[in-house]
C-alpha cells in the first residue's frame, strides 16, 4: 500500500466517488480522506464507495471508510504495531 498523494488530480478523482457516497460527511472542504485523514464530523456507516474509487486501485489500498478511520498511512501504522502484524504482512505478500 502506498501513501496517497494529496494533489489536485487525486482530489478531482475523489470528488466523483466520495461526493456520492452514502457515508460522505458533507463537511465543506473535506475530501480525499485516504490522503488527508478522517472527517471532523463523520457519519454512521451507510455504505462505502472507497473500493470503487480509482484512487483506491491506483494506490493499492486495502481498507474502507477512510472518512471515519483516517488516512491510509495511519491505518498501515496501526496494522504494523498490532497483534495482527504478521498476518497482515503475510496477506500483503500473497497479494503481490
């Protein structure tokens, strides 16, 4: 999993997917959660478009609900320090 670049190109891609997501918090100026971090006002889970997003595929992301959980690199850090670290690393090797 790569760190998602916070740039205009990714922002324009993200708007197409987050903007119509049922869990999108609709806070002005908040978008590209996989790069910028979770929303200041997250909603309840009601479906997630992350897996449909071109950014998700471009950066080989593996999680969902970035608007609630935080940016992709934060989640990677959590996995690397958890009890599931060896399991997570094994799954990543299989995916390659």
